[in-house]
């Protein structure tokens, strides 16, 4: 049987889709509350900094950013194909590299906190 | 003689964009797929927040103020709408994505979808509670 990296790519896509379906709406509500001036306690500098300083918080924040970006990248790749962009290999490289870059940037930020 | 017969296979033209509007089903499909841009955009927003958090209190609090600008609020409002559409469309296909078999029978799809909604509401309440909103 030929080896394929599809299960890995798709696995992260599905994991990201599930995680963002459950968590993204409530997180947007939290940042919207902060935006209109009712900053939730968790989003205050001290609490959020303490969360990001702990390894569990780092892992959770990194996992969320990575899976969100990967989910978006994979779905964007498939959607661009449906919009008539047929150079799938190039698109795949670009979107996965963008997702990887964002994830590395998130890891770099978290490591210096 | 047979070589003389030119085969002219029918090539169906697919317009790049207009096909979406041919059927409401296509439009719903595209709406579902396009949610990924907003899921990605929110991840970038969080990434910027992490960068500002790493730079210190001043920088982070300036970021929170920037979120409160009309553009920041509108941006997040649109993200919220698409995030909710993503949640609904993701949950509604779960019976097809991961059917659960009990003995001979499959668990009815409605139960799987309802369980996801119940879990989502419970989790959202827990997050709001932990964040100090409730």
C-alpha cells in the first residue's frame, strides 16, 4: 500500500475543527467583552500572564493556535480548489507553511513569557 | 476509417465562481468552507495577543484598547457570526463523520448532534465561569 500523509493532515484538520467548534465562540465572546470595556478577569494582564507562564497554559494556548491555524489552512486549500485554483501542490505548500510559521511564532512568544 | 472519426468528448464548463449561486446547497457549502478564514483570523488575533503579552503590560493593555476600536469590535463581531456557523455546521455532520454503533444498530444521528450541543453549552458556561464573567 502506498504511504500517504493524508491521515496526519486530515487528523489535525478534524481535531482543529472540533476544538474550534467547541471553544472559539466563547473565546470571541470573552475578547468582545474585553473590547467593550468589561475585561473578564482572565484577560487581565496579571491573570493571563500567569496562565501563559504555567506549562499547562502554554500547552493549551499553543494547541489552540496550532490546531486553529492548521484547520483553517487545510480547509482553505480545499476551498481554493473549488474556487478554480488548480495548482494544489503550490497552494498546499503556502497554506501549511503559513500555519507552521504562525505556530512557531506562538511557541516563541509563549517560551519567553 | 475508424481513425477518421474524431471523438469530441463533452467538456462541461464550470465557471470559477458562479456555480456557487446555482443552488442554495452550494451556497451553504461555501458558507461552511469560508468559515475557516475567520477561524484562522481569530487564531492570528490570539497570536498577536500572545506577542503583546510577552512584550509586557503596557503593550498588552494597548492591544486590548485597540480591540475596543469600532474596527476591532466589527472584526470580532463578524468572526463571532462565522465561528457560530462553523460550530453549527460542524456539529450537524458529526453523525456522518463518526457514526456510533451499539450492537446491530447505529445510534440515531439526532442524539449525537444533541450531545454535541449539550457539551458545547456546558463547556461555554464553564469557560465563562473560569474567566470570571459569570
